[in-house]
């Protein structure tokens, strides 16, 4: 939630590098908002009760156009559903609470999702009151604007695109409803839906959209299915929890990054699942706990696509990371070369669009071949052929060789801060 900007010391065990700690100079080694820090800012009378949706934006009124040094400082909004409240921060200085339980203006009954844009428009899916509440963020304060009622039946999801269009997951009506920037109804659809609970969107006009594609991500079917639609409601792809080997799951919220990858929180498995923009499964990160990349029933998730900052809420508070990349050698096929069969195929797996360089050294660590002199590779399995020759075009002699892959993310944790090196050995008989 908003209190993700109040951080606590990070844990100690390695959980890979799909999401990573920000550099110390950026966060001073803090990343988790725990009950201690929430009590410190809001008093011990405030309680985290059923935290749900999370969103954020760089507010136009708080941006200094003369400098880029403040562009990473966001205003975050989080739903504390059990208390009917919205938590939000003002830059990095103040944590505030808006709302209370009820059905009047500025009151909420089982609110779930939340969406915001740089213009200060904030929408809350007020499910228990069968409405969408529009708030306004101005002069560091949230205030009530108006209610949108359109025969909703427990609407749980909201999303905004860069054109200020509003998308609503009207859960018990089994429909997605779309409104323009003035709040005027545009269209809706019910096909291929089963009680949608959460929605996220990316559009081609979004400046932080690498592939310039339009699509919606919808979670439905008892929180076990993730679907991709175009903005007109045509189903493009889907994935069910069983399709990625999960006997049980509870997908809660999704977020889309600059490269179109989809991140989904899973309350039951205490994980974040990552898919590419076609909903091909990439990787899952996290486990139950309160350490680094550990979660207690994670729910809300928000990605600031410009810099790859990722914020996640769970029942213990919230966490702040940067997107990065991870990789694993699958193997070399064959792993033993001969004069008759001097070639091999190097197989590795990447979790993001990655700048990769591959070097081969002999057993004295002397570089003998550069296979890829820094090229981008998409996430998933990557196959690279080595013809068994050195940089001079000669077949290498018998011996042991080391294959190293040097990985750098293509955005977010780059500029030398994050690099990863993979290593595997191969033998020439």
C-alpha cells in the first residue's frame, strides 16, 4: 500500500534475481513496510485488515519539470478493505488515511481494487456498495468526487489506460464495462468471462509500452484463470492454474511491465507468477515468510513501468523491489565433444528481455571464443550453437572449457547496478 515507502531491513537468503533489492543508495537498505513502521506513522490504533488493491502514479502536480531527480517518487494508493479505508502517501514524507466504513460519500463497504492516473483521478471498486467511487487527489489530499452506478453487482476490479478510459470488472454480472474519460458508458461484454475479479490494462499510446500493443488482463473463474483480451473484448489467450502445475491457487491482482510481461499475485502459494505478453509462463518467485521475496498471502501489486519499480502488499504489510532478470543454464547438447562431433547447442533459460553476452574460456581461464557480443534475447528458452571453433576459426583441442553467460536487464535495474553471470563446463575428448 502507500506505506510501501516506509521500509524495513531486508532478509538474507537468495531468491534469484527476477525481482531484486534496490541499490542501497536508493533505499538505504530498506524495503519492507512492517507493522512496526505502520504503527510509528499511524499509531497502534490502525490495523491492517484484508489489504487488497494497490496502484500509484507520478502526480503531475507534484512533478518538477525542471529536473528528473524526482521522477521515481510516486504517490501510492492501497485499499485496506477490512476497515473501509484508502492509505496513500504524499511523496516520501507523509502517510495518510481516507474513508471509513459505510455507504455515504467517502465511505466504503468491502472495497477491492483501485486505479489512479497522473491527473489525480482515483477510482475505487466499492464492491459492497455496488458502485465505483471516483476520488480526486489534489494538493496532497484525497477528496470525494462522485459515484458511478450502472446496475453493478459486486464490482471488484478497476483499471485506467493512458487515455483515461476506465475499465470495470463487474464480478457478479460476469461483465467488463468500459467508460471514457468523462465517465460516459462506452461498451461492455460478457463473453468468455466467469465472475471476473481483477483487471489491468496497457494501451499503445502509453509511452512506457515497448511493443505498443493494446490488451487487458482479467482474472476470473474462482481466481484460478488469467485471460488476455483486446480492448474490444476479443479473447486472445488464457492460462489456468492447472496449466502451470498448481494443484490450487488464488490469483488476486495483476500488473503489466514495460515489456508487456504480466505479474500476478497468488495468495495461496505466497508467490508472484510471471508470464510473457502472450501469457506463456516464465517463472514464479517467493515463498511464505517475512524475509526478502517472502510473502504472507500477497494481494495488491503495482509496477511503475518507467523505471521497473514493483510494489506488493500482503497480510504483513508491503514490499518494494526492482524488476531485473534471471537466467539458468539448461545444459549443452551434447556435453562431450569429439573430433567427429565438435559442435554443441547451448541451452539456457531467461526470465526477461535480457542483454546477453557469451564467452568461452579454456581451463586456464583464457578467452578463446566470443559467441554473442551482447545481444538482446527474449524470455524463455534460448538456444545458441557453438561450432567448436575458437575466434581464429580453428577447432579447439581436447580439454575442458568454461561457457559463461553475462546477463544485464534491458531496463529497470541496469546502468551497471545489476549484472548476473552464469557458468557451465563442457569437455572436448
